[in-house]
C-alpha cells in the first residue's frame, strides 16, 4: 500500500502536541453539593463501580474513540492506494499532436457537408473525432490556438478524453487571431518530453500567422531540429457566393490562407501539405495520416491504483457518531 499524500501522516500526533503545549486550565473554586448517593447501596442491576471510577472509565473510552477517529481521518486524507490488477499498455503506435485553429475565421460556413454549407470548425472537429477512432495504440494530444496557443489535452492513450476535449473547443477560446508559429513550437516542446522515433504534428488552419512570438519559419526550424514531422491541411473553400445589394457576388473566402508558407513548413520537416476545400478533402487528408509509420513505444505493464480512503473515512464517521451518542446519553444521566 502507498499514499498519494504521505506527508499528511505527520498530522497524526497533532492532538497530543496540542494537549501538551497548551497551558493547563485552572478550574477555580468548585461548589460541592453533598449527595446521599454515596450512602445508598447499589441495586443488583446497578454497576458496582463508585461514581468517580465510572466517570474515569467513561472518559477513557471516549478518549480512545476520539484518538482512533482522528487517526482514521488522517489516514483517509493521506489517500491510501492499493495496486489493482496489471494490464498491458499498447506496444506500438505514434506520438501524434493535433493542433487546431480556433480563430474567428474558423466560424466561416463554406465547407460543404451533404450539400449544405457548414462552419469550418464544425467540420474539422467532426472529422478529427472520426480520425481518432482509428488511432488505437497511439498517444494523441490536442493543442488549440488563436491569438495564443494552449495545450488543451496532453499526450495520452485515452482517446475518449481527446474526443471529449474536441467537443469543448469553441471559436475565440484562444483569441480571434492566429498564432501559427507558437502552436508549432508548443507541439515540438511537448512531444520532445516523450521521445520516440515518430513524432507527428497534424496542423489544421485556415489562415496566415497574425499573432504570437514566433513566425512559422522560425518554428519550422525548431520542429526540424527536434525531428518533428508536420502535416498541414489548409481549410476553406476557394469560391463562395455572397449576397450583395446589387445581387450575389462570387468571392474567395480563403484569400488569407498562406499556402506558400504552409507548404514550405511541411516540406522542411518531411511532412506534407494538403488543401481541403470541402469535407471530403479533409477526410482524405486524415486518411493520408493513417499511412504514417508506427513508432515503437516498447512494452509496459500498467498497474492502476485503487483508492482506499472511503474505508477509513467511513470508520471515522462511525466512531464520531458513537462518541456523539455516548455524550448525549451521559448528559441525560
């Protein structure tokens, strides 16, 4: 057995220390009222112990109960853990980080799904979740970026947790601009902590670098030095109809997409660049990622810990209830 917070066990002698350190109280003068109880012979059903001895015994029992309850409470607070049955972790897979653009432009509804225009982020999120369902054995993390880049979910084998994190992503959560360079540098830093031979960043964006401390070129050099392969997909339709006062007009909603920089970034790191003008194009990009080489993560035995604190906590509550009942009964006598 082990403890999550073993330092809390140092609190075990606290009541004894308080009792030793506090000055003794002076009860002062006490008015003693004579009683005839001392001269009355006890009945057969009455305990033969004299009053003071009976009181000392009762106080001793209460003290023992209180001390035991305190020890059980401290034990529960220290979070005792017991090893559960071991299980094998996946032996092969990839270290893969998703970096998702959630800037204001990702709210543009220009990606066709079943013949209907749909927001870029909605399509990207839906297809990313489908992509994750095929990544058994991979460690996957999620970075979101707008004006700043944030690690939303660290690398984990728990793909359900990453899918749930994707559901929480919303436009503007990280600001309305686009910090491409910072997102790449953050991915390189986090992936470096895990090592492995195949470290992959899947970058989804619909614009150019407009914020952050690093440019995509600077971040690309960092990624290349760390052995990080970057696959980039540029999201956004090439043409769309916009209603104007003089009638509908065709515009390019992806005019801000810096394809040259993204293509250079992918090529420098040994990755690839794809343009997704609709949901089918984005789905094809994800299928391309499925062809990456697996990385050997080795064999590991997972031994999850089982929490034991409910047992000492329940026992402490039972003892506290017993102490309260004994005091209530004693007050009535």
